[in-house]
C-alpha cells in the first residue's frame, strides 16, 4: 500500500522497533525515501539500538539526509515530542490527512490519543491490530 501512496502524494511512515536487527523493511524504506525529493518521510524509534545502528538521526545534518537515517529517536514512540521535523511530517495541520496504524492494541491506543490531542479528527485514524 505504501509504495502506491507515496508516488502520488506525500506520505509519512512512522515505525517503532527494538533495533535494526528486527526492523522490518528498513532497507527498502530507506531506498524509497531517497527518491522523489523526500515525498516519503520516515521517522523511526528504537527502544534498544545496537552499536551498528549508530546514533539517532545518523551523522547527517540536512533534512533530506536526516530522513534516510537508520533511526531517528531512541525510546518508545512519542508523537508529542516537540520536534519541528516530527510535527511537520505528521501533517496535523492538513484536514485531509488520513492516519493508518497497525500494532498491539495498547500501542495504537497511545498513538491515537496523542494524535487526537494534536488536533486530528478521530474519524481520520484507522487501525489494524496484530
């Protein structure tokens, strides 16, 4: 689904994982984030990064290269973090933005509550648990 969306409109991929060893599709997502001038924004959280994962945000200092980092934040996913790069990529100011989540129920409930606090309408948030 993501590979069809990002070629027609801007998209943001948010992902939480323990570290790079278990981060599903990391390399493919970095590849497609490198094309179309950053139309696909990635923000990734690792709770227990490995030395091979490097530091959050990598060594990059430009917004486009920051997008290609292996991961961006250490700890649990927290959408309320005051970070301009994260806030912009969430598109909370665009009333047409739709949000799709999958994951464990408590994780999605936390993210859903934060999005609503940020001003997202509940009907724009779609979930699928696993």
